């Protein structure tokens, strides 16, 4: 195959994925024009009678899904709570967001809301895990859990990961009558705009690892000028989405998953290692176990050979043992190596790795993951 055909073949392979296999991008909106900017990506025929345009959008290999509330009238100035998905209410927004995101498992998230400034496209950098928020319209007027994210301290900052400068540049080059800029030092305002913005980057942080089946590469928030026409808001949203897709494409292209040798079972646990290539010093890849027995222990084993030997009702590959490490599976039967695998050169060209874990449900009391071949 000639080198000039490689990008075309890669793009063709991506766009030929079935809809259920294509990665998904989640967009959310609030008051107009932020909801109108993304309406054509809604799969709800009542909200988008013109038909969903998000299926393999622009043949880029991603399905785009949009969710937003409705307001009466649609051109409202003081819009209030709204109706439908993601109404402007802390409890409803949080419940709807997690239900939608967990169902879609987006690889990227862009949240939108309306700015008090007239014709801006403001890319927010800073979202905080606030203890006190601006009151919403319906009691209880504060988030039921505040700060909302119990995994980090109060006022913890989660920054945007969107390609903000590329977005500003692309909108500027397009010549739209809108002022795009990056808010580097401010915040999202402490109301529902920042609340849903925080939810977006929070979800991404939970699913930041490429070993996660729900891997989310990027997330961030845009404040849309209240006086932008719906057409211009839509055009700016499309430019923003194109830049985000380019970012996700680049990250995915640079991510390598180590070779799965098989030999999994007994049990249903799987082992994955994905991240930067390990054949360069200092590169890092994540290592994750999924689907094991909950609240148990296991042994992570490494070998410089691949030597399949029947054991525990399955096959152990990592013999003779070069290194072992005790690990603890959590309540979901998962384990994640916080330090990651670090790439190096000049040592073993390959290492095999596999986990055996205590599992009372198995005939011999042990479960085995699949084995991986790590390429150094």
C-alpha cells in the first residue's frame, strides 16, 4: 500500500463502523441560543423534526448527540427553568446528566450555556467544585450535595481540556460575526452554567484512561453570546465540534493498546494496557483489570517469556515468574495501576503479564485474566 493511501484507508475503516460501534460525542445546552446551536444533533423528533444529523456526522466517524431543555417562548430573555432534559435546576441537571452520559459513554463532551455578553463565544477554562452556588428557581435552590463531587476537596479546580486556542482560531478564520476568546483566569459564574460545565469535566476525569471501556478524551464548556443569531451560533458550534474531533482523532491515533494474547479464564476478568507506546523511555501506559471478583486480592505477574501452562483450571502464561505484585480488586471487581507502566529501552524487548485472583465462584478458587504481551 502506498503511503499516500494510508490516511484514506484509516478514515474509511472508521466511517464503516456500525452505529453501535462508532464513538459518541455528547453536547448539552441551556438557554437559547445555546440550545438552538445544537438542536440538529438531537435524536428526539419532537425537538428536532428536521431529523437527526449526528449519525456519522460529516463522515468523521463519530455519532453526535445533543440534549437540552425547551423554553416558552423559544426566544425568551428571562427564560427560567425550562422543560424537558437538563432543566435549569441543580437536581434535575445532575440526575439527567449522569443518566445521559452513562448511557452514551461519550468520548468527548462539550457543554454550552448562554452568556450575558452579547456576541461572544467564550471558552471557559475553569470549573470549580463549589460549596455555595447561585440559587436556582425551584426548591431546593442549592445542589442537594454541595460540593457535588465528593472525590475531591471543596473548590477543587477541573480545567477544560478542549483545544481552546484552535477553536478560537478556526472561528476567527471563518469570519463569523462573533467574538471568540478564552477565559483563562475567571470561572463559569457559579450558576447552572458552571454546574453542568463541572459535570462534563468531572465525567471526563472519571473516564480519562484509554483502558476504560467508557474512555472520554476531552471535555469543556462554551458560553454562547445571548444576541448571537441561531444560525451563527449553530455555525460556531459546528466549527467547535470539528476542532474537538481533530483533537480526539490525534489522541486516539497516538494511543497504543498492548497485544492481547488470550488465555483468559476461568472467570470473566480482562486485563488491558493502553496509552503511549512503551518502546520509548518515560512513556506511560495505563494497566486496568475489569470484571473480576469484588473485594478480593490477586497476583499481578510478569515474565520475560510466554510459556502457557495449565493451572487453576485455566492457563498461566507468565512462567517462569520474573516479578509478582499483590493487588486488591475493589467492590466492582476492578483494579487500576495508579503509577502506570513506564516505557524503557535497553531491557527486555517484551514482557508477558497476567493476573490470577481469588474467586470463590470458580471450581478451584482462582480466576485468571487474559495475558498481555508488553512491547518495549
